[in-house]
C-alpha cells in the first residue's frame, strides 16, 4: 500500500470515515502520543511556566491531547474538515482552525511560544495541481515564512515527519533557513528500521547565543521493543524532572490557563470557584 500522502490530497484522504478510523485506532494513538512526547522534549520549553503552543496539522487532536496533559494551552490548524470535526466531538481543549498551511498561516506576529507538528510535513511535498503556487518549494516557503513570524523570539518549532529521500530533507531545511530559522535535523535510532524517526528542530532567534541542535537518541544494540521501553522510561524521567505533569491540576495553573483563554476571547470559560483545581471528570 502506498503512503497516504501519495494517495489523495489530505482533506480527501482524511474524509469522514478515515478520520474516525485513524482516531479510534489504538496503535495510532500510542504512536502519535510517543512522537508528541519526544517533540516536546526537543521543544525544551522552560519548566513551570504556562505556554501557548501551535499544533500544526493537529488532525483529530491525538497530538493536542498530550499538550493538554502536559499543561500547555494550544491552538491547532488542519486542512481536513473531517479531522477537525472529530477533534470537536472529542472536546479537545485547543482552539481549532481550518487552514491549509501551504498557503501560509494567518496568525499575528509573535503569537506562539512554540510549535509542534506530528506526521504532517511530508504532505507539503506533494503538488496537487500543475500551477506554480502549488509546487512544494512555493508552499514550503509560504508556510515557513509565516510560521517564523507567528513565533516569539526566542522560541522553537519541532516537526516529526516522514521524508522519503535526502533531497526532501534538503529542500525542507534550506527553505526553513531562508525563512530565517536556525536549527536542523535530529534522527532518533538511525539504525533501527522500525524505531528510526526524523525531526526538524527549528529555532527563532538565539537568545544572545547560538542554539545547539539536540542530539538524536541512539541505542545501537536495542531491538524495537527495548527502544520503545527506553523511550517511555526517558519520558517519565523527563516528566519527573520538570514536574509538569503534577502541575496540570494545580489551582494556580488552572487559574492562569482560564485567564489566558479569557484574554483571547474564548467563550464559555468556567468561572473561578472554590472547586477550581480539583480533578476533572474524563470528558469521553
Ligand atoms: C497523520 S495526521 C496527524 C494528525 C495529528 N498531528 C496527530 O498526531 O494525530 C496528518 C494531518 O496533517 C494534516 N495536513 C496535511 N496537509 C496539511 C496542510 N497542507 N495544511 C494543514 N494540515 C495538513 C492532515 O489533514 C492530517 O490531519
């Protein structure tokens, strides 16, 4: 079976039935969660601070759910109405925007403290019509220049994606650099057929000094099950270090998050009460 991005444009491929099938698949849920945790590790946000993140190609919210869990406020963009419909039905916390990132993002300069994108960028490498504006270099350029402006200085954007050649990686990194980003490619488990993952780690500004591209994970002698286990262990250690997970239900954190939502004009934010900060019921 050929790769999804070669079969149809994303908004067609992720139609009603595929959007539901993709979201309900427990293997997808696990994979997207693992990739999001690793992207957050590479994003390296300062601990103990609320932050507003952009989830690029948020789909039905599998990646966004991890952002919620880790205590971030987020907004998501996606081109597929059916995926966003499922995200709405699942009552994800992020604000959702129907947008083709290849036409550029429409956010105000400096809107986000960081961005992640999980399993999306490869979709921009396929032209959908013969018009020059649908050629990948043109779409990548529009996307990266508008993303650069939508991010704060300094900040990071981390993309996990599935390239099929070095030429694709080269096109993506050089276009991002032309748009003003620093950074580069991080490859985890380069020698494992199944566990190998490619991340593009981009920097806006340097905060006075040059930012170093993080090292990829590399467990030479591990089989794929051990790699998965090791990654989970690393995540848990990182979580213990930052203490973010504990903070999610913390009263001060929830008040801050509500205030942020109110400032951004979100409707229906519950009023603060003496119960704020207690454990929520699961919403689905
Ligand atoms: C494999 S899904 C990943 C969704 C989500 N990030 C996750 O982790 O579950 C890829 C998503 O990229 C979106 N996408 C592809 N091309 C896009 C574009 N040009 N603009 C916005 N979203 C796009 C698709 O609609 C789809 O929801």
